[in-house]
């Protein structure tokens, strides 16, 4: 495996960038030649952002697993594809070579076939971070089933909503998952999610924690038993399904500013080529480098940079089951030392939380194998950037600050390690193929600089291969969410700055989406969950700056009974009841950090909640609340300010 399209210096970046924007068809067509196709494409790109309709490599036939597995077997069969480090450091790690992974994926693909899974079926995957998760994902792709991975922290209700939306017919799960000192009962959560469900035929359960589970006759089967059946059939190879370039590869649910999470749909060929290209270029991946992405496969980062990007490149992907602080805050550093990790890709929130433990946990761990560091998921503050640079990279590792989204499939704006310059807090330059612009609220391009910077809403003017294609089952929702705000532009929902060198700095969401510890959560979603609590009349949720999480969740709640007192007990207990409700409806990740009981919310005469005012109160910026005269009842603001936490 070699990467002839790997950019090696700054001039090459500029040249690639220019070519990619001037002639995207030629640019991506040449890169696509390096993959394995059953049949070559007829047309590289056809698109409009009106519908939207975005088609890359139409007429092409392929299977992504042949590109991630089969094509490496002859030359790299014995190279580790996945190295897996368990939650408990005392437990043996596992190394799975390309040959072994290929075998396991074929075996499990046969399990899926034996259980009746067909091309196009939606398969929900709810598992912990064990190699079988990657195997399940790839086995779906092998037979053309559409996987929809749900992060292990989501509640039964969230799963039920997603199963319904995707009309999923199969589930792959585990008895439980280990995360730090906890043991999460995944199968029990699935059982709750399935109460009343009518679409699921089969649940395949992989053994991990040996937690007791209920196995329902006719519906639930054990992963291990099913593998034995495949062995008894003597099947070692499963032919990959021939997929159209534009066939959906997966659905991944993500939060937006309104209502329930949307099922972002990614296609096969475009997604594969784009995640591969960005993996190889941003991280300057060299064969046999050990690449450690600390994300969970339940999020897009895990899909693109634990599974598909690294494997399509014949890379070695390190997968870690646990959390950075278990058994102690030196866990990442001990893993880096143990496996001689070359590239570490993590989230600012993890860096900030580890910074809080001081330098002690780093001592005694040799980090000299590291060549490149990366961050993703939220803006990185300069203090965390410098700590990462100094204490982890020892000032010799470029740090790539990668900005992208579930909807973009792969990295969109980032420096390329050691090739294009980095800058603390700045994502810097767009990837080849990515054409970002800043627009004002009316959609006019911002061209004026103020104090050397342009400021605006970040949009993209033309498609890149991993653009989302639709939101599952509701194309109109995709159009209105991303392509209607500004004519003929993809709107990211983020605000950004641009300097005279053409570098971008992402300032954060400009819509009602929060970013809590790098997790996307819609304020409307949290409000809906809080409002489910029987005593709640109304609520409003905003974000506020949080030292470790980036953003915290602040909820203003109108509760029956005076200020959170009712028969159930004190306001403290009511708070706990509300947290419990949110955990049930969404999951613990969406629990508000602060709940303030209020008598009223600041509303305009037309009944709209003025979140701007609540945000200021949550941020403690009481002096800059601004004009409240347009409110129906300006006095509520004084009351809220008095009770602010
Ligand atoms: C934010 C994660 C600043 C941004 C891959 C975006 C970032 C949202 C960065 C997407 C970054 C992601 N700097 N902000 N490097 N990376 N974001 O869909 O607000 O979970 O819109 O995808 O995270 O979150 P998502």
C-alpha cells in the first residue's frame, strides 16, 4: 500500500487545493483510481444544493470492505489492523491482523445472512468498544446492510426512537460494557427499548461482561453460538455484496436545533474516498504507524478514524475500551507507552480533564513514540493546546486541530501535520475539495475585515465526496436543516473567523445546539426531556462556558408548586427527579449541570423565549443583558438574575 496522493509539502498543498476547487471531477477521479472497483464509475460528480442531490462516482460498483480488508491481504495480511486495549489493564490486549479481521468479518457476515439480514436492511449496533463492534460494522457493510451505531450512553427511549425512525429490523448488542469502574447493562437497555417495538426480528448478543441477561426465545441469539454454526457450515469466506457508489453505507443519528435527532446518511464510495484521503493527509499516516483515536465508534469520529479511514489505508488502528481516568489519570499515557503509539487523536475535553490531574500521571511513561497529535469535536482553548504541545508532544509533534461534523463525514478544515502550519485555537486551512465561506445573517459573503479578521457563519459552497446525502426517511428535513438557510450553500451551524492568510478559527455553534464534552446535544431535545417530568410546566435550556466540558447545560425550569417545592419533597429532590427524567429520555450525557427554578421565562409579546437573555444570565454576564423592553414582562428577568446559580 502506498499513498501517491499524500501531500508532502506546502506547495503541494496549495497546488492540490487549487486543482480540487477548479476541477473537482478530475481531482477526485484521479484519487478514486487508487481504490478497488468492481466496475468503474461513469461520472465523477453531479450535484445541486437546491434539492439537494449530490452524486459522486455514479455508475461505479464496489464494496468498502474489499477496500478496507481484501485488498490488503496479499501484501499486509499479517499486519495488525486493530490493536485492542481492554478497560482493565490487567486483562490481555488483543491484536487482530488484516487476515484475521477479514476472516472474522466474513464469519459474522455469514451470521447476519443466516439470520436473514439482507442488503439494504437497517441494523442497529449498540455495543461497547470491543473489536466485535468494528467487526459488526464491517460485516454489515460486507453484505450491504445499512448500519446504525448508537452510542452506549443513550437511553432505551433514545434507542426506541432511532429504531422506529430507521425502521431497523436487526440489533447487534452485548450483554454489557465495561467503562471505568462501571458495568453498563447494554442488553437490558435494549430489552427496554424493544417494549412495544414491532420491527425487530432478531437481537444478536455478544458476550463481554457476563452480566445476567434475559434471552427471549425466537428473538435473541448469542453471537458465539451463531459463529459456531458458521464454523460447522465450513464457511470461511463471504463474497462482498456489489454496491452502487451511491448506496447508503450507514445512518448515524445526531442532534440538531429542533426536535428529535436526525439520521444522517452517508454513501459508500464518496465517504470511503474522503475519509481515506483525509486520514492519510491530515495525520500524514505512514505504513505501520500505530494510530490511536480515542473516540467511541458510536460517534462519527470513531466511524471515520477508527474504522474506515485507517483500515482503507492498511493502517493499524488502536481501539481502547475504557476511559482516560481508569484505573488512573495516566491511562492514555500508559497505552501510548505500551504500544508505542505514533499518532494520538483526542478531544479537547479529555485534554482539559487530564490537565487537571497535573503532571504526575504522565511521569514514568515514555511518550517518545508520538509523532503527531490531533484534536476534534470542539474549539480548543490555548491553555489546553499549549499543555498538549509541551507535556504530551514535547514540542516536537505537530498538533492538527480538525474541524468537521457528523454531516461532513470527514475532516473539513485542519492543518496537515508538519505540512501546513498550525496555530493554537485555529483549525486553519480547508482540505482539498472543501470551499468554505463566511456569510452574514442575510447570506451575503463577508469580505470586510475588522481588526484583521472576518467574522461570519460558516458555509460550504460546493460538495465534497463525504457530504451527507439525506436524513433518513425525510429528505425535506435534510434540505431545510442544511441547504435552505442560505441559498445554494451548505450551512454548518458554526460561526467562524478568517484571517488574511485564509486560516479559519471556529468559534462555536450559532444555532441552538450545545457541545458538551464534544457531544452534540440540542437544547430543544433537553427541554423536551425535562418537560416530560410531571411537575414541569415549561423549561428553557442554554449553554454556558464550563472549564472541562467546554459547555455546560443550564436549565431554567418552571415547576408547579412554589419554586420547586411540592409533595415529593424539597427542591433538591425535584432536581434529582428531573435529572433522572433526562437520563431516562436521552441518556446521562444530556443531564443539566445546573437547574434553576423560576416563576416565569423572558418572552417576547409573541411568546418566543429570549434565549439571548438566559444565555447572558447563565454566563454570569448580567451587566450585558441588554434591552429587555420588548419583553412581555421585563420583571421576570430581575427575578431570574436574583436566583441565578
Ligand atoms: C464542533 C464531530 C471547533 C462544531 C467531528 C461542529 C469543532 C460540531 C471542531 C460537530 C474543532 C468539531 N474546532 N469546533 N476542531 N470539531 N467541532 O457532529 O461545533 O459530533 O459543528 O462531529 O462540533 O460535532 P459532531
